[in-house]
């Protein structure tokens, strides 16, 4: 049960970070000799672009101490297909009861499957998984990622950088706790974010989220809208 909660937390944080990767106001720096684009406009465009995302691959790294998320790293896929609540699958490394554990998860057709360090997958009823985390919140255009992007406070464009092979704008801002909580249950304060958004289509590439305390969460996204097939194990 504990491991299931940690993995759910990972997906939730994935939902937040995936959402935060697109916020951005100009700071006076230049892009190839010209002024950087306005942060408010970038935020608006990124929110609109994110509403159309159907799937994505993520890699997640947790730095320092994040009490609600005892995770070191995670890797997986998310999709809006696979049942009314969407689907997700991947691997996670976390510390549970003082022990480092690596496991796999699959969330599809309303059921959650967990595989620990030994044995096969265990299935949990749909009512149990949905009461803890609803994966549809991640890509939900009204309460998920797009909503968070639209509500980044004081977005500021800081630089033009190459990240993961993509030309991006580096931006920063703040997201209110009540907005974040819709995709990441357990966050109890506003968060500062540093974000990297593609220049061409404004889709998310990378984000670093400063969590309450001394921890942070880094995420890199790839294969946006690449077909993802998730089935029950």
C-alpha cells in the first residue's frame, strides 16, 4: 500500500511538472540580438498548445528533501487514452521505510497495477486508485496542465537556451497552491518554477520546481504526442 501511494505521488508530481513546463515576461535579455518574447504571451500560447497534448514521455528527478515524495527518480509515459481516466506506465525508484526500492506501475482502464522488487504485478480495484489519484487530471484541459500554465504568476522570460536538443526560452514564475493542488495533492504552498519552452511550438521541454523546504523536482519531457500503448499487465 505504501509503495502504491508513493508511485501515485510520482505521477501527480509528473502531472504538475508537465504542466509547469510552459510558463514565461521579458527580463531585458536578447534572443539572437533581438528582445526576448513577453512572458505573458508565452504563457498564453503554451497553455493553448498544452491543451492539445495527448501523450508524453517523462523523466523525473527529485533533489533534496520533499517530505510528501520520497522518490529519487522516475521514468514513464502518460496518455489521455486507455479508459475514462487515461493511462500511465513506468518505473520509479524510491525510499520506503528506510529501504531503497525500485518498482513498476501501470494505470489503465481505471485499475492500478504495482510490481515491487519481487513477484509480479498486483492489481488494485478501480475505486481505490481513483480515490487516490485521477490521471485524467494531468492532461485535463480545464483543471490540469493547461490550467496551471494559464495561471503562472508574473511570468518572466530570462534567456534563450538549447535544452535536450531543442531551442527553448527559459522562463520563471510562481504558481499558487490552490492551482497546483488540482494536479499535485499534498502541495501546501505556492511554488517557484524555472521552465524551458520550445521556441517553435511552445510545447514543454524541461522544468525545475522549487518545492516547500529545501527540495526541488526536475523533469524533462520528450516524445510529445508519440503514440503510446498501455495495456494491463
